C-alpha cells in the first residue's frame, strides 16, 4: 500500500519533469519541415550574438565566483574564529537575497548609483559591469555562504589557526594556504551553484542593459520559433554539466579527505 | 569585552552588504514615502490602490500561494517516497541530483521548454489532440494564464522543496516511529502527533521560501508572456524600463509592496516557527 | 502454561540466517535477559516479539494468543529503546501519556495515570519539561514510564542502559528491577553486558550466532556453563590441559595430580576449567609459578603459569602475605571448584 503510493508519486513526478524536457528536445529538432534536423542548433551556434553574450555571461559568472569567495571565505572563517556572537546577524543578512526579490534590489541600484549620485556606477560600461557583478554576488550570497559555512563546520578552525600561528604564519597565509584548501570542496559546490544562477540570469542584466545571455535568450524567444527550444536544451545541458561537475568534485574532495 | 579590533575582520562583508543589499533596499523603501520633491507623502502608497495594481498583486499572490502549496505537497510526497516509501534506495541519488539541476533551471529557458511542450503547437498539446482527440486549448487551457504559469513554476518549486525537505525527513529517527507504533499508534496518529509537528518548522520555512521564490520571479513569466500577464514583477519590470507608467514613485511603491508581501510571508514563518519550536533548544 | 511463548522462531535476511530455531517459554512476571555479543541475534528476537520483524518460521504467543502476524500497535507491548526515543516535540507528561491518548483514554484518567507513572520513576516534578532538558538517565526513566503507562502485557528493553554513564547504569538497572518486581510485569531485557544480566535477571538466555547456547538462572549460567562460549563470555575462565583417566566416574589427571569430578564426563571433546575465584591454593597439588600480582583492594589477583597455560586466580584480601612474582605455589585439586566445558562441534 505504502509502496504503491510511493511509486505513484515518483512516476507522476517523473512524467511531469521528463515531458517538458522531451517536448523541448523534440521541438528543437523540428525546424526543417517534415523531418528531424539539427538546423536550429546550427542556426543558434552560428549566431555571433550567441557567442558574444554567452562569453560575457561565462566571464561574469567566473568573476562572481571569485568575488563571492573573496567576501565569504574570510568572513565565515573570522566569524567562526572570533565573533561567534555575530553569526545569527551574518546568517540573516546572507538569507536576505532569498527574501528581497532581485528586481527590487536592481531597482535600488538604478536609483542609488545613477549618473547624478555620489557613486555614478551606471554612468560607464565598466561601472555598470561592476554593478552587475556585485548584484550577481548578492544573488549568489545565500548559496555561497551556506556552502562555505557547512564546509568550515567540519574543521576545527581554532586549532588549525593556532597551530599555524605557532608556526609563524600570517593571516593571508592562514586563509589562503590553510583554510581555503580545506574547504575547497564546499567552495566548489557554492561556485557551481553561483555559475548556474548567473549564466542564465535575466532581470538584473536586462534592467542594467548589459549584453548577457539571459536577455539574449529572451530576445530570441520573442522573435524566433525553433531556436529558443534549442537554446533551452543547451542551457539545460550546461546546468546539468555544472551540477555533474559539482558532484564529481565534492565526491573527489571527500574521497581525498577520507584518504588522508 | 575583548573583541577590540576583531570587528575589522568582517568589515568588508558589511561594507558589501550595506552598499549592494541594504542601502538599495532602503532607498526603495524610503522612496516609496517621498514625492518627487523629496517630501514625505503617502500618495505613492495610495497609488497602489489603482485597480490594475491591486489586481496584479492579487494574481501574483495567488500564483505564488498555489505554486508554493503545490510545490510543497508534491515535493514532500516525492521526498517521502524516496526516504521512507520503500522504493529502491538507488533512486535517491539521481532524484537529488536532478532536483539540484531543475531547481536552478528557472528563467528564460524554462519558459521555452513549456512553450515547446504545452504551447499551442507543443509536443503534449499535439499528442493529446492526435491520440485522444483532446484539444486542451479549446477546453480553455492557456499557458499564459494563472494555471499555466503555476504549472510552469512548479518545475523549479518541486525540486527546491525536495532539496529542502529531504534532510529533514532523514532526520526523523526510526525509533520515534517504532516507539509510537509499539505504544498503539496507527500510521496516521504517528504522522499527526509526532512526525508532522517535528517537521513543521522545516515545512513552514520551505513554504515561505517557495512563496518568495515565485513571487519575485521575473524571467520565466516575461519570456512566457511578454507583458501580457500583469503580475507584479512584470509590471514593475515594465515600469522600471519606462515602458508603461511614467511615475517613478509609483514604481517605488510597487517595489515596496513586494518587499512587504515577502516580508510578511517570512515574518509569519519566523513567528510560527518560534511557537512551534518551543520544544527545541 | 507459560505467559510468553517463542516457538521455533527463525529469521533470515536474504540468504543470511540470523536466528536459528529459537524457542523459549517465559512465566508471567519473569525477568529474562538475552545476553550475547553484538550480531548474535538477540535484538532480532526482541524485534520479532515487538512485531518490527516478521519471523521467517515459528510462532509467538502472548497469554495463549498467537500474535505472530499482528502489527506492533495491536500487541499491547511496552518497549524501551537504546537511544532514548522520546518524542522531542512532546513534554514529559505528553510522552508518558502518548499510549493512553492514542488508545482514547479520557483526559482526566490519563492525567492521573501519568502522575502515577512519574511518581513510580521518581520524577514527579518533571512533567512539563521537554526531553532535551533532561539528562540521559532521566530520559530513559521517562521512556520506561511511557512504555509502562498503557499497562502492556510484556515489557521489552533493548539495551536501555548502554548509552549511559557507568554509575547511572548501575542505579537505573536496580530501579528497573524494582519497578518490574513491583508491577510483576513479564520482561525481556537485551544486553551485551554480563554483569547487568547476572545482577537483575530471573533467567538468562546466552545467545551466539543466532542460537540460544544456554538458558538458565544466573548462578546456573555462571557456575555450570554448558558450552565453551558461555563459559568464556560470562565471567573469566581458566582452561587447563588435563587428561581423562575415566569418563564414567569423572577422573582426570592434571600435571601429575588426580582430580575427582564425581560426575560422568560427557562424550566428545571437553576441557577442564575453573573460575579465577574457584581456584584454591594449597601446600601440595598442581604446581603453578606466579608471573604477576595485582592488588585490587578487596581481592588479590595472581597471574600464574600452569604447564603451558596462563591462568588467573582471585582470592580475598586477608592478612596472609602477598605472593611475589616468581614464587612457586600449588593449586588444590580437591578444594578448587572445577568446571567441564564442552567444545563446539
């Protein structure tokens, strides 16, 4: 009886999740009338705008990961080591981006950093890129912080630090050479989540008018029929690849840790 | 206090959070109470009572409630099936991996996927017509509608629920179930008196998160419907772009309204959780 | 007619059989311990009685009723688990009253029964506390009260003491025994600790590899172990290399001394053995060389060598001077209490 219900839930869920994927794949192959072909993919990959926007978003994603690591790792480490009482505050702040919609945050950016403000970031392309980068780091903050904090919880941060200090290591060396490698698995899982979020992000990029992959996909969707389905398949494959890599790396990291 | 200069270590984090999270949000909140001359006013908020804005909030909240509730329900059922339902254990790892992927598969591509599946010439629409003679569009279904959008949002809501609730379900100890059973409780009594109360904080948190998740979602709806479905984030998006409304301070008020709605959802969660967790440390 | 009957129980998980042909009759009010190392099948038998595992073969009868196919919630059994399985979302009173509540007992009756149970376990003031506010020993007492509140026909205790500190373990086991005798409830207690089993049981079932090796009172188990496993698992045992002179009259020879056992030696391979406190020193007899001396307060423990075997001998601390390492002593063949241990086939 229980097993029947369970199988029912699993099969219904699997149908719901598989049908759109199959539908998209099938649709993406229908560009040539009467037969299946890869024309839609050929058309997408040949589009210079595809390459430009995809490249832009990949670069932004990598920079977001870098910025996220720089902000989150030292903070999470320092809070665990010296300021445990601040932890609830920091956790609350890192969860805010899940509560405040991204569109509200970016609206604030536009108003706060416009050309007539003290910090006119939106005035130049470089400035706007920087603003978008910070926006992405904000979006990724909850995932990055959770991942790193969980990673740190498996270490005895205090003993590690004191041992390193007794050997004469400075702060930069402790964080860079000792803490970071030890939480690398956690950092990587946070990094891939960040990557998956940034690569297709639409709202912030569209409102800040940056040539990112998300707005490009939206534009294509509004004007073409079959290419969007091909893009969706590519995007899904990219997300899936990210998750696969994340699992592989965290598994390798845990294997290495148990081997040590 | 021997904290001394310790706070310097978290200064970069706080500077970042203030500049790119707190100040922008505060700016919106304050802007909602100011007129273009910078004076205090409630006129912007009063502007929210315009019928089309009230309608947009109503439909947004309804979609978010529906997709959060259904997402919680279906996600819970699937997680429970895998954790304790007696299906083969190897199913769990692929389900979790898939949930990780699908919960991040939001935005523009998701809209494309559902257009290709349930759009007017989508695979499922066509198959239903060819095989069973059912024309869902003739029956009143529309992807660009309340149910269409809810159905689409479930694609990332259900996996998110699975990711959140699986660890909580795994935290239910076998001894609790066995102790309840041996004391004479039926399966229903065990769930009502022990398991659900223990899971309640996690369920509430998941619901609040799922609600905020769909309430703030722009990309999927925008790619699916353009600006034809007037849910709040789409209206605000158009407003910020300057397409529709010309009064920037009404935009402030709408954004403020969004914060209030997700804020209330999360406040309700915090209050109910603290009440539910009186038995916890 | 005994109260609880386990009739030729067998249990296999896949191709591995964890319980072989287990039979046991328990009288009403009896306290039975299942004793054995981990993986010996004792917990599996207990879980079959509770209804969590279904026997592959055999029957379980409680008070004449066949409960083999009944679900756990229909068996009217009380159970205490190893890792205090109190419901964390319910306070002490609600935990204790849980079984009464699901049985539909009215509120007022429930309250008085809960108060009575809390009195019984000596925690009358803890009703409003939540499990996390209690120590391990208190939690386990509440778990006992919870199990007893619905007046079960049988009480099952699954290593209830093993997660506790040594001191609490002793006081709680005495309390469990007191309450059990006071209520006269038929009880099965699973443990891997021989001291626990010996101290509070009416009878002990020593289990090994899914087989009941011996069933008997604590003195029987300790003084007349039926198998080498029982002898070795319960208490310390010295084995000797002896030669059988006459099986019928029970005459053996050990290091030149003749030992009269005054009972026939069973067929098959047997060993001559003795507990450390069963060996007595004498002027003449079996020669032994002292290899070490431990002074343990009330007891002097001598380590010695007899032939090829290392043995241990305990004796009460008297005024007699302590032997030294290297001393040559003799074991008395007549006064020592000898055991015969059958080897497994």
